[in-house]
């Protein structure tokens, strides 16, 4: 179901499964929101040639489930998730190999979004592609990251009851 279709229906089934409905007024409000309003602009990054344990340390220190891999020009070239790291660690233990670099286990290509992208379209794409984060770029350079968590925070704000008694 596309966003234009969901606006004409009384409810929107976000995941195509029964029971995952969002109120129409929430969908209408989400449709007009831009990524730049909800992206995190201070997420750490890492280069592809760095040791995987460096990436694991950064992710654990900052409470991240993944990290954007960038080149020298600060352009996103891949994403490294906790699962990518776990896969590498288990392979290293099983084969008794030395730890690898970030570039050997990062997910490519790196799907990016722009500052003006629609948050509903991005959320749907994240669901469809089973990705938890999207790097945000301007002129090809990384300017932020949008994760499922940031989108859920936005929904919480939009869904909060307004208190008309406060000015």
C-alpha cells in the first residue's frame, strides 16, 4: 500500500500484518515530516580499513546497533551492524583467524537518503529492506543518520495528546 493509498483509507497497516494499525491522523501528520527534523547528526562513523574491534568498541560505547562506514571524503560507503560484527567474530573463532577489518564485513551498497526525504517513505523502505538505519547525505557527504528509534521517537511526539490548557 502506498502512502497516497493509506491517506484515503480509514487505517494504515504499516507492515502488511493484521494488528499493526496506525491512526489515520498520525499517518497524515507523518506524511509531511522531513528527515532533517528527526535525524541524529552526531552519530559516530568509522573507516573501512579500521579493525573490526574498533567498530565494536565504538558501537558498545555509544549504545549503537550499527555504524556508518565512510571514506576519506566523509561519503557513506557501507553500514556495519551488530549482526555483521557477530558474524565476523564467530567466523574468526571457528576458523581461528585473526580479526578482520570493517570493510570485510560491512553491508554494501550503502542506501542513503536526503534531508528532504519523506519520513513515511523512508520508514516503509526500511521495513521493506529490513534495514534499521539510513545515512543522510547532502552533496554526497554524510550529515546524519535516521534509525528506527528516531522514527519511533517522532511517532511518540506526534501521538502525544496535546494539552490545550498550556500556552
